[in-house]
C-alpha cells in the first residue's frame, strides 16, 4: 500500500474506535535518529493528538500505559533488529496500528507490521525515498488526513527537491570534508552540536559514525542545553562540529556559534542555508534538515575513515560477540 492509502485505512478504522490520541515512534540507533524528524514534526504541528519517541527495548520493557487501539506506532529497522521486532509484536498485541518501516520486503519487520513501508537504502539510495523521507511522508500524511495540515502541498513539493539538494550539498562538502579529515584524524574526542530536528544529525554523527564506525569518543550536544553546563568544558583544543539549522531553532545555534567564535578555535560549522535547503518552502524546510544533513556529515566522517585506513564497516563487537 502507498503511504497515503495506509493512513487513510488507519483513519477509517480509528473513526470507529474513538479517534487518534497518540503516535509513538520506536527504533534503535541510527533508525531512531532517522525517524526523529517525524516525531518533531508531529510534536510541533499536531493540535489534537500527542507523540513520543522511544528506544525499542525501553518501549518493550517500560511500555506506556496509554498504548492501545487509539494509537499509531511507527517503527523502523533496516533489517530486523530483535528489540524492534519485539516492539512491533507488542504494539500489535495492544491493538495499536503498526507501521513498520524497513529496508526490505521480507524482513521480520515487514512480516510483523500491520502496514509495512519499504524504504530506499544502501550506497545508491534515493534520499527522497529513504527512511528519513519516508517517516516525514507518514507524518505529513497523518497531519493532512487527521487535521487538514495547511502546508501539505508545500511538503509534497519539498520531496521533489530533496535529491537535487543532497547531490549539490555532497559536492559542496567535499573540500570541507578533506580539510576536516586532515586536521582531526588523530583527535579522540568530538562535540557535535545541533538543535530542533537537526539534533538527530548530531546523534547520528556522534553515535553511529564517530563512535560505532570510527571508535572515536563523541558527544551529541543540544545547542540550547550547551549553556546549561557543557559550555564550561569549551576550550581551544576540543573539536566541535556545529550544525546550524534553518527554521524555528536557528537562534539556538546562532547563540552557540557566537560563543564558540569567541572561546573556541577548532570549530566546524555546517549551515543548512549553505547546503541549499532554502529552495524548500519556509513553512516546511526545517523538517527536512536531517534528510539533507545526515548524508553530508557521513561524507565528512567517511573521508576521515579513508585517511585513517579505518573502514566504516569495521567493528569490534557489533555482530561479532554476544550482547
């Protein structure tokens, strides 16, 4: 089923059960980061229902009491992370409507979810059809069908621009990536800062790309929280990457940039405006931040991996030992 048809089907069933009261977004690691933008969009725009985001294992072991037949659960796993499959099964048992996002049509995610959504993935993925775009399509569609979202057409148009923006942004970032890799290849600790929906970019760069794939220590840091403790560790030696958003939370990032310009020296700034996000209508542009920024930040770390001769596929523990 197309996403539009999935949401239409769920809406017709919810009419008989008292309506929609809550949407849960559930995943682990990079998949959780990928679906964060959908959660942010619903949290900011929805007027008649709420939203939460959960790690899959926590969702299973600390299941929210309000999970029932008036809820939609959007879950994501490229293949079939065991905890996320368990979360799908639990949500089904509680009567919720499960939308299982996955990379392949035959995974346990696809076979267990009530409504599977297969997204583009891999080296040749189409970003307008990837996991981040797919969760936005789901979320915009929910807002449109349940509440008559005013900027629905602008959102649909934005998806037609994503791939060209990403292609241009990845070309733009090549020189920055090379300089970054040369300067920071031997550093062991990184701060990665962002706000709003771009916080998932900081999460992905820190947890997935620096820590998992390069075995570097990294801290994802919210730009707004930076001034409530973490900024005391700022000095002229620590490498800091700041993603500057476009949209509602840009002032948070600009405040951080002003401070960093004064008190830090090793700062890399990735500004969404310079990546070309402004060809998307202002009413919805911020929701596409991570769709565009995550491929760019991965290119930065990938260049470092090449110089270090440390493949992005190298692991010490993942898939190798029991955990």
